[in-house]
């Protein structure tokens, strides 16, 4: 069972569902809303969406990933093909039940991720294009959560952009982790094409940009200050950790563990600020 869960990339799936969840939390005004049937169906549908996305990504990258020390535990083609079909069908059924808007957004997300993973031709193999897919899809995933409890709003889109910037910054750091394996297979990630050091600079720049962007949202929407404050504090601590531990000898894997923990706890504090935790 442990190996199956590892193949399905359950840890990454839980991380990705965070964008949906924080959309729900931001939209919620009462604790009881988090346990409504629509919210639960939305969470399950989103989880199935990401399980399908990661299964399809593994299916497309079987030949490449077998030489990646981080991913060389994977099963074969039949395993992933079966789960791709199961998870995508379950996801689409759930979003169809939620309504036309959710169904359409989930279809767009699936198409973008299929394009991202497509062997040899997908955005995964095209510098910058991969980051654009990451940016757009995380906006969609945030809105899938937000729209369950609230109507579309400009503020929701603006906040979704903040989390998309964080995700793109984090994924650039992730590409540095896989730099050697991707370069060996001639996979043109941003890190391989522009160089690991430049990817590191770009990642740090986007983390900084997300911080400045959150300040601009607060300027126009002062009521969001309590929501953003924990994330801004996480960024400050992240910066201190980088300069103290990783500036001279950068370790992308350990640095990722540090900022993931910081932003996770920031999310919990953001919930407390709304009185929902």
C-alpha cells in the first residue's frame, strides 16, 4: 500500500489540493460551510483531479523518470493508465454535479495539464511555457474552491494570482532539484535551459514579487491584511533562512522543505485570522 501511495504521488496531491482549500477558506464566512456537501464533493473532485494529473504525468514520463533517483520507484504503463481513467472520470462526475462553471474549469485544467505532460512536445519540455501552465492552472484551482461558497469577484482573482506566483516560484526551485536528471534526458526545463543558478535567481525573484504583490492587494483592500500577514511573515522568515543557511551553499531540496513548512503554518494562521480554524 505504501508503494502504491508513493506511485500515486499522494504527498504532492495533498500539497496541490491546498490551492483549492485556501480558496474555500477565503470564501467561507462560517465554519459550518466547510462541511457542506458541496464543499466535500469539491474537495474530493479536486483530489481526484490531481491524482489523475500526476498519474498521467507519470504515464507520460515512464522512460525519463526511471533514471531519476527521486522517481525510480514507479510502476508500469498499465498501472498508471488505469488510474488516469478512474480518477479523471470521478473528478469530472463530481465537478459536473457542482455545476457547469466547475465542469468547464476542470476541463480547462485537465487540458492544460495534459498539454504540460505530453511526451516530448508538452509545456514541460518548453522553457517559460511550463511556468505559464503552472501560473494559469493554480488560478483555476483556487477559483474552484472559492466559487463553491461565493460568487466570482475581482478580489478572488487577485488573491489567486498571489498563490500562483508562489507556486511558480516553488516549482522553479523544484526544477533545480531535478536538474541533473532532466539534463541527462535533455528535458528543457527552465533550470536546464537557462541554468540552475538562473532558475534559482528567478525563483527567489518570484517569491519577492509575490510578497510585494500581496502588499499592493492590501493597499487597495485593507480588509485582507489579517489574511496576508501570516504569509508575509513566512516570506520574511524564508528570506532569513536563505541568507543564513543557503546563500553560500544552496540546497534546493532542503530549502523547499523549509518554505513549504512556513507557508503551511502561514495558511493555518490565516484561517485563525478568519475565525475558522
